[in-house]
């Protein structure tokens, strides 16, 4: 059996729950606000009316200057290839580690680069892991080169390979 006090508390709780549940229903049954031009939730349709056009952008007449790091990589690569085509590498521009690795294979390396024919173009491809990538076109071969520098601006990475057949050619940008 419930005491009158328990019955009163249970009734009060049920009334409170019923009141809380009825509040959202009552809020939804309010009549809609009269139509007006200004309301907190009403925005103009951005797709109505005449669209605004963006102002014309001036076309750049001259190409942008090459980034200093890219220019340094291109110039150094051009010098290394020219040295190799002349028959000997100037190892003063290389780190000691790279120079020590290249000296024993210098004759084979320079002969290989000479066999590619004349240098036609060097195109910057991108930058990855601290090194610059270039596509180098010779008279008889398209190659890919990677060159990176240490803190003293000496060549710390120098790699090259024949460009794979599926590699799209980079835009020609001259020497």
C-alpha cells in the first residue's frame, strides 16, 4: 500500500513529466508569424536576379621569375652536365661523401652523359624530400635528375635515370 505522501510524490512526478513532454508540442502549435520582408531565419535567394560577374583579371605578360632554389638547382645541374660532357667533373661543388662515391666511377659516368648527346633543355618538375627534380632532355635521351644541397650549398644528392616511357614530358623551358 502506498502512503498518501508516496502517492502525492508519484503524482507530482507524473505531472512534471507530462508537462515537460507537452511543452515541445505546445511550442510547435503556435500560429505562424505573418509574412514580412524581415525575419531572423529568412534570407534572400542568392540565385534570383541577375548574377554578378567577377571583374576581369589582368593577364600576366611576362613569366614569373624562377624561385632562387630552383634557379640554383638548374644552374648547378647545367654546370655538372657541361663538366661531364667535357670529360671530367669538378668535385669541389660536391660534399665529401658524394665526391668519394663519384670519383671511382667518373669515367663511366662522364662517358654515359656524353653518349646522351647535346643538352637541349632542363625543366623543373618539383621538390620532394629536400631535393629538386628536373627533367633533362638531351639530343638522344630524356632523363630525370634529382639534385639536393647541404647547408654549405654543396651538392649532397645527385641522381639521374632515363625517364620512364609513361612519364609525361615536362613543359619546355629552355636551358
